[in-house]
C-alpha cells in the first residue's frame, strides 16, 4: 500500500512540475512577444567605440599637459627659491618635515574612525 501511495504522490508531483514548467515557458514566450529584442547595428557599435576612444585620448592628452605644466611650474619655483634665497628653501623644508607627520596622523585618525 505504501509503495502505491509513494508512486501516486510522485506522479502527482511530476504532473505539477510539468504544468509549472509549461506555464513558465508560456509566460516567457509572452514576454518575448511583448518586448521584442533587437540587436543594434554593428556600425553603430563601431562608431560609438571610435567616439569613446577619441574622447579618452583627448582626456589623456589634457591630463598629461596639465601634469607637465604643474610640474614645470613647481620645479621653476623650487629652482628660483633655491638659487635666489636658499634660507627660504630650508624654511620650507623644515615646515614640511614638521607638518608631514601631523597630516599623516590626521589621515590615520579619519580612517580608523570610519
């Protein structure tokens, strides 16, 4: 009797599973019909890729020129200070040596609090 009940319950589960799968497939097909999926044109993709590459190159050149300009300015000021008034350069060094540990300590406190 138990074997018959287990076979019967298994067949009922299989029927329910098949019905569920069929309903899922039908629902997915309806979704596909409502929202048609179309692949964009290959030329559109290639055009967007080229535009993005140009934009990135332009940004990199701008960043590079900005970096070089700032570096030249800083080095020019540094050289002018060292050759014109070396004592002023030493004061800047001393202030930097004193402020660097303090600023690093502040950064560590902010990180440890978070």
